[in-house]
C-alpha cells in the first residue's frame, strides 16, 4: 500500500480460508475500511475424486469463521465454469503438449483479478484486496507492482499478468510483513486460521495434490527413460508428470541423482542427465511470447533486467532485447539460467519492481 493515499472505501477481500487473507481483512478493518469478505468457489469435484474430502467446503467454512470473528459481511462467488474453461482446460492442454504452464498465473489473471474484480465493481465495491505477499506503489498515473518484503514468501512472480485496471484498485495489506508477523497478528486478532498450515494446492482449489490432479485428467502413457548418452535407464509413467530440471520421481538405476532434461512427445521418451549443471539444463537465451507489461506498454529496448523463470528462484541478470518475430522478445543471460522449460513464465524485474514478462517459447542451451 506504500505510496498511495487510499480512501476508507468499500473493499472486498478475497478470502481463501487461509491465514494470509484472514489477516489482510483484519488489517483493513483495523484501518477503518468498510470491509466485506468473499470466498471464490473454483472447484467442487474434490469429493468424487480425492478420498471423499470436500475441500472447498472446509476452506469456505474457515473463511466464514474468520469473517465472523471480524464481524464483516461474507459472500461467495461461484466461478467454477469459468475457472474450468480458462484455467484448468488451458493447463491440461499445455501439459498434453509437453509444456510446463503455471495455473496460478492464469488464475490470477482471469479469476482473482479479472472476474472477481469485475463482479466486485458491479456490487459497488471501490477496491479489492488479497493476502498476497506483494506491494503496490503509485506514481499518480498508474500502479506499479513490487516484490513482497518477505523474500521467502514473495508472490509477485504469479502476479505479472494482472491487468493495470485491476492493479490500480488492489490492496495488498500484508505485502510489507514477514510470514511470522502475519501469524502473530492472526493470533492477536483471535482468528481461527492463525495456526493453519499454508496451502500447497492449486490456486483457490484447496487440498489437491497436483500430480494426482494431472493423473486424473491425462491418460497415462508409459515410455522409456534414457540418458543423454542414449542408455535406457527405466520407464516413465507419462511425460506430463515430469518437469525439466526435476529430480523427484525419476526412479532409475544408478548411484547418483538424475534430472529431467528433455521430453520427446513424438517418441514418448524422457531424457535425463546426471547433473543439474549439465549444459542441457543451462539456458543462455530465452525467446518469450504472450507478453504482458504492468504499465501497459513495452519497455524501451535493450534493457538490463533481472529474471525469474520459476517461483522462489533467485533472479538472474539478463538483457531484454527485441525478438526475431512480431510480438516476441528475447532474454540473453550473463550467467546461464537453470532448468527453464517451454511454457513457464519468465518474469522480468528492475530491482524489486516487477515490470511484467512472458511465456517461454524457445530455449537456447549452452
């Protein structure tokens, strides 16, 4: 909220049932805002597929309990059909094509800061808030997105596609806090979510294991696992279950670790290498498409930037240049970036400010 003079207006807080969004609502009420809470229902199929647990109901119950403690109005938005079409189906299509998409990026763009904000406006709300670890500053003309101060929890990577129109009406009440401070505040406010573990599921769906989610929706097609030297090492259970650079779940012979390095869809072969420093896992140049810039305009090129190609990765120095095709740009790295994968988001920073980014379309390795 730094740098913006906010009126004590009507704010709708997206409450997931977790501690972060609960504290976000509490802090806004404490500051005198007219606060309401809202749970976003994105998925209701959990009970039929995953061990009988109806996850979204328990998450909404936790959000309702927090709202009751805060004595704020509470409502539910049902975006299940739109979420399935815009996020889940797009994600499944990408995985089938051998790519590595990020459903949280899509969810933020289309659901949390798209449909949610549009509906909030129709209901008379003047701003929206979430429990993201990120910050917004304004120069009087537009909003700028910055990393959250908690380096381990910063979520700006997932927010690079949020439209400027929405971002200019968003409040991130906990972006300046450490996670430990958020939990202390939750306890001080008497919130029932104070000790609740952080969610590891898919964006606003709940307690769903991502691998299980994919297995239920993409037919298993076993194939060979080979080394970079062509030696057959074992069998995989479907290329969609492996991410470039991944060490886990590659159970093959040998004394050392193996890392997924290439997925050949035509031959249904997973190629692995025996070191995460292998040239096949080191990218010197990335070509980006489907670009989005927070300001609404492409930056002047060339530009020295820092880049993240996955969440919680240390940002790498790079040079952003014009791409060889219309609507594309390229990143040239001073030092190779590890484990980039087609379909991932490459998010561009200047210091702590998130400028935007794009989807990786091509990788040039060492």
